[in-house]
């Protein structure tokens, strides 16, 4: 079982609950932080002391306050960990249940498990810790569809990026400029219009606003 765990969450009550689960699993070397920057410092210090963490459990959302932070979200913390310490296991423990975000964190960011906070949250944290220790992936049942094939999700990352920008108030020309700036292709207005027409038919949406609303309801953006 894991020997040393770092919990990153700005709610002390959550940390206490997770700590109790770890204790029940025989893991007593547990440290807690409420800022992502502090998590980075802890990880680096532990390595220098030759007593590294072998698991990080992190939330995704951290409230901002008077302290200026370089890493303001769990997403940024995960990216830092996986780029610099790829062998360090990471479990997300969050209220976020949008399928696209879960899919990105598991498949692209290489997060080892995704647990949704809720009534069964601590039970699933226990299950996730065991699975991840066994080098298996764990995802809470309510977001397990995120690991389905793209054909089952019916859209790909390009579609998500397109509709997400529309939800931010951009029109098709604005999306085109955004795609060009961020090297996303195809970026022409005509290509974007064709893709939107396809999505409207696919999701049975009357217009772009209806499409955005439907995709938000499905947790895709």
C-alpha cells in the first residue's frame, strides 16, 4: 500500500474525511495543503529529503484569496506533477462531473483516478486508492461514460472546443480567429459552419443557443 500521501484541498473537512480513509488503509504518513503552490513545495521538499510522496489526492477548484498563486487549480497541479514526476500517482476528488473534463484528465493529463465528491465519495476514494495502488484506473460510476469511445460520446475534442467558444459569446468569425491563433484546424468559417450544422442535427438543436444549452445539460462543456 502507499506509504506517504499528500492531500490538496482548501476545505479542512474534506481533508479530515480523506485522512480517515487513509488511516483505515494503514496509511499514516499524510500531509495536507490548501494551496496548489504549497503542494509543489511539499513534493519538491519530500524528494530532497529522500522521503517522496507516492500519491497525491487533489481537488480541482481552489478559492482565491489574498495569496498570489502560480498554480491556481488542480488541473494546473496535475499538469505540473505529470510533466515533472510522471511516476507520482494522482487521484482527483472533485464535485466536477462534466464528462469532457473527466475524459481529458484521465486520457490526456494521465490522472490515475477520478472520484466525485458526494454521498459515496469516501467509499469511492477508498476503492480508488486500492485500484491505483494496483496500477489500475478508477472512475466514479456517475462519470464512467467519460471513458467510452468518442463515438459513444458522439463528439470529439474539436467539437467541444468549438461549442465552448460559442458559449463564451463568440460568433463563427470569432471562433475562426480563436482557432487560427491557437493552431486548431480546420479554422475556416465555412468549416466551422459545416461542423455546427452537423452538431445541430446530431443533438436535435434548433439553433446554436439551443445546441450550447443541450451540451451544457449533458455535461459536455
